[in-house]
């Protein structure tokens, strides 16, 4: 994770197995079960406006609605998508032509990258189940095959479908810097302590934004969440579905909520898991995440303390938190060496710590990483975990997840902050989290100076007339705190938002392995059984 002011905002999906693979590269053999969700570093909430409902298929050019995707065997993901092996087997890839500007549907177009695996049976095929795994900025084309084992029962009756949203991966992916420039930005302090560090950080942010505008200026005004929701409705039509069935995770819940608002009568069945609070503006979302990540870290520290001598920060959770704070302060002055020649900065350590908090399965890697840093003075493991979120592979290539994340958030979010605003708010953020507070406060500057105005303060998700939408909240979720699910359910509207609670740890609930949660969601998606709002699992 870069230590610059913007990367703290990412909400992408990283699996425990991805962390394990990177740790193996770093020289630690760990076995991790893929539990699904881990978002990249904490973020402020993005938002989307709610203009008048867009035209239906009759108002769009036949060149768009009459498309016949040319499905073919998938190649390996590109560097912008996150690299990896070709999915092989039953996976097919195709492109979907969409307008660059939805206000001009017969104007300039580009192609969204899509992926699918057809339903296997038994049972009658329901249609397509479209996934968005979060970010904003995560590539669905590279993510879905890796998580497909968790959705095998759903695949019996659905084609599993995902895509790279506009600005992401191979869908006109936003680019701001070269790989070497991203690495160099690691040296910039994301929690500046004095005037000189503030000057360096804000100068670096200006350079970054200039790079985004130079390389991707044409697409920057059009990567907002409303436009992505319109893309999904065109996708629904082209896939041949009368209504959309949808599974959104993390930022994908916001995208799903905006879709339901724009097209309430086009919703078939939708699951929103790890829910973004639609009522929270940028500052409120960041502050909630500061509390959420601190809660998750405290839960880890209590679990670590129970292990006694095996815990590198000791058997007192409060003292353990102070040891982590002390480590970060030390790294702020002098980064740790790694075997790769790169250095573990304070920002990199924060990224590594955050990565491990998205799945309880990854806590053991956090223990190993802290042990290496505190006892051996090495930063290999924490840096490897940080890389798993920032999209850096073992060859030094970055996906465009951070650039896309910034571009989408800044296209959505109206508020712009100043250095004075951050200084004024720092005490509240520090009170919310002694570990993550400073970083999240300074991340408020991520859109300052952005060349595109944001749409609104918060997204509109009211969806009167929609079919029931399952809204799943996890009480231990660090990146999308539990309260967001209740708010989303309420704002979707009476009879639409159906709240389900999972009492657990990590980011999201369906992939947690909890049998009650799996059964509840599957019964809804496969059989249309809507649970009583307020149902609790775990």
C-alpha cells in the first residue's frame, strides 16, 4: 500500500488465500482457507446522485440493446486487472459496448470486459447472477473465478457473471502512474507530522492527479456509480434477463442500491453483503471506518492475548495496541528493510495490518508479520500483505485498483477538504482509532484538486416498487461497519430492504462459512424465500 494520501480509500476484495500466496513469496509458508472478503485499506464512502430515471430499452439505440456478446475462452487477467492464471474450464469472456456518456447514448462508446460461467444444473435455470466484488476499483473478471467455489450452489441455477466496471481493469481502466512511480510514492508520508511533510504529501497528490488527467482525462467525468448502474441495466438486457439478479459486496452494495433506485421494477433478487452506509458523507464514512478498523484490531488483540506466549504483542490487548502504535511511529522515522530491497514504511505496515483484519482466517498472518517486525526487525510479511491490497504482484506490476478507486470516489463525492479541515478533524479521528485515525483523517484530501466535480454528498438508494432486497451486515466488519446495513435497509424503503445480521468477524458474511448465513442467502436467491427482517446468524 502506498503511503500517499489516496490509497487508504480502497475497498477491494482480497482473499485470505491471496494473502497466503504473497506470504509464501515473502518466505513464509502459510495455509489459508479462502473465506472471501477482504477489502483493501479503509476508505471514505463514495456516493452517487439520483437524476431522473434513465430511458428504458426503447429509448436506447438498437446498436446497444441488440448486442450479441461474442463469448470465448478467457485469457489470463492482465496487469491492470490484477494478473493471475487464465481461469480455464467453463469460463467465457466477452465485451459489452456502452456509451462513454450516458447523457449521449448514441455518442462515443467503449467496451466493458465481462466474464461468465454457465449454470450447471440440476434445476431450471433462473437467469444470470451479476456480481460486483467492491472497491470501487476491483476487477470482477479477475475476481469471480477465484471466488466461484463459494457460489457453486448458486451456479446450479444461475449463470455466474461479473465485469470490470467503467474505469476498472480492461474497461477503460484509469491510469495515473507507472509501476515505478507508484513504488517511488511509498516514500511519501501519508500521515504528515509537520509543514515540510504536509507540503511533500500535497505536492505528491497534485502530481498524481496531473498524471490521472494526462493519461485518462477523457474517462474521468464518466466513471461515477450512476453510470455504472446504467451499464448494469444494459448488461441485463443484453444477457437476456427480464429483471436483474445481483450480488454486491462492499462498494458493490452501494452500486446495487443505486441500481435499485434507478430501476426499482427491474430488480429480481438482490443481495447486498458488507454494506456501505448510504447516509454517510465522506467524513462520516471515514470516521466510521476508523472505529470499525479499531474494533477489528481490538478483537484480534484479544484473540492474540489468549494465545499467551505465541502473541508477539503480549497478553494485554490494550498494551498490545500501544506496541503497534509504537511500531508505526518507529517506521515513520525509519522504515524496515525487506529481502526484496524495498522498505516497509508506516503506510505499508498500516496496509498490511488492515489486510489481515478482513478475514479472521488472516489473523494468523498478522501475528507472523508483527512477530517478524518486532523481533527480527524485518518487514517482509507486512509488506507482502500490503501488496495484496494495493494490487502489486511479485513482479512489481500494479493493477489499476487504486487509480480507479480514486477516480470513482471523486466522481461521486461532492465534498472537497483542505489541510485546515483535516487538522481540525484530527482529534476526532484519533479518538476513534489510535492506529488508523491519522491515516483516515489525511485521506480526506484524496479528491482535493480533482479535475472532475463530484455528484453529491451521499447516494440516493430509495427503491419504492422494488422486489425485496437482502441487506446483510456483519457486527465485526472493519471496512463497512455494521450500522450501514440497518441504514441501507431503511433507506431502500419499507417492504424493500430486508436486514439480516451476522455476528462474526471480517468483511462480509456470506463467505464466512457460517451455515445459517449460507442457507438464508441461498434460499432467497434460489427459491425466493425472503427471511424475516431482523434475522440473526452466527
